[in-house]
């Protein structure tokens, strides 16, 4: 089975064709094709190719399925003797990608 390790948004992901992953928000519209050029490692069958730092000529193609925001995370700060309370919420945006092909 073919798989690859890609880097996007400061994080690394192990991907295979047909897999859906959620990555940091990308500037692409839903339905657009995307190419990941930063391939760190590549596995084709039994052979493994590790880049130094990138595998030359390797690309991972994908399709943007949707742009959305994750569940809300509550940030609560409290200082007991200073009468200080702060409550904030945060929703991190993400892009959901379907991996179509590894070249």
C-alpha cells in the first residue's frame, strides 16, 4: 500500500490515497485540487524512500472537501484573591482534504 509523510501547516501527516485528513486552514475553495510538494517520506510497496529533508519529485494530490471550524474550546483564567475571572471561547478553522493520488 502506498503512503507518504507530508508537511503542511507546521505539522506532519501520514497519508494514503482515499484518506480524509483535517489540516490547518488552507487558502483554497471547496472542490479545488491541491498539491502538497513537501513530501518527507514515501513508501511504494516494500521500498521506503526518506528525503533529506524532502523527497525529490514526489507530490501528493488532494481535493478540498470543506472549510469549517472545530468544536469550541473554552479558555478560563482565574486568580482567586484578585477577583479576576476571564472566560473566552475559540474555534480553530480547518480544511478537510481527501488524498487522491501519490506521485
